[in-house]
């Protein structure tokens, strides 16, 4: 799923930084912030990832007052998960979802042109 989403977003012209787990995501965000570079324009992550969950990473990111938009994906979207994601301002996509719906959300959040083929 991660590779499919990354490839679709790259085809839409997005620069994608692909990481395999929550620890790598947290490290990438921290490096980006500490380097003085602009933070990522958008984070798209699964909730269930090895090491740290997507919710844990986003929560820490929000506690550091980083307003970057977030899209979370899950196959286990119960009410508590949905409420936690929404409290952090994240969009939540329940799997399975239409890839074009995710692409549209990314485009809207980043204010990009419409993706090819949609």
C-alpha cells in the first residue's frame, strides 16, 4: 500500500519521502525540523506501523506545534481512533479506500493542480 500511494503521488508531481515505519517517520520529521529546513508539506501515514504508530508520531509532531497537514490511513478505524485523529486535525482514510479520493485530498491540502487521469 505504501509503495502504491507513493507512486501515485509521484505521478501527480509530488516529491515523496518514503519511510517503512514509525521510527523512520519520526526521525525524518525531526531531522527536517532540526536542519532548519521547512518541514514536510504533508504527511501521509498508516496508523499501524512498526515501532511507533502514525497517531503517536503525529501527536508528538503536534505537541511540537508543527501545523503540517496529515492524512492517516487505517483498516482499524474505530470511534476512538477516529476521534484521536480528528483531535490532531488529521484526515482519516479507512482501508480500503479509492486511491483517487486520497489523491484528491492531497491535491486539495497542497493546493495543487488536478491529478492526471481523474
